[in-house]
């Protein structure tokens, strides 16, 4: 996609701090990290979000997501990890290219990512 910032990073048209890459996915450090070790995992092929990704890509994506989460926790001495994803603008998706945030967590890190409103 020509206006997609992630596609431009994948195609080396824009710089990005890449921490993992294979034939199917790329992982990079986002511009605005929320915690030490915060990483984005992105498929190289453009999919808008989880609602249109093909199953073969997502199977590989899921395995890399698991492996990277373990590695990021170990490498950053984290005690937990949040894996976050939004699908469509109404859900908070700001870049319309499938991506997951892997956010290592630490005691007393001050992050509060859970919904407080009760329905």
C-alpha cells in the first residue's frame, strides 16, 4: 500500500529500528515506546488487520509473537508481557496495517492498560 508507513519501513523506503525479520514478518521498535522492550510485530504482506489476514501468515505470525514475547521478557528482565492489538479505527487502530504491540511489564511500571468502565 503506497501510503502505509509500515509498508514503507518493510520496503526500506523509511528507516526503522528492526529487531527481527524473516520472510513473513518484521519486528521493530516503535517511535513512541511505552515501556522498556516495547516492540511491534508486523506481517510483511499488507493486511489491514486481523479480520483479513490469511491463516498461513497468521499461524507463522502467532508463533513468532510467542517466541518474541519470551525473548523480550528474558532480555529485559520483565516479569510479564502485554500483547495488544486493535482492529479498525473505532477500536483504536491508528495504522491500517496489521500489527501487535508486545509490551514487557515490570512491577511498579505505572502502566494501566485495562478498561475500568463497567457495562
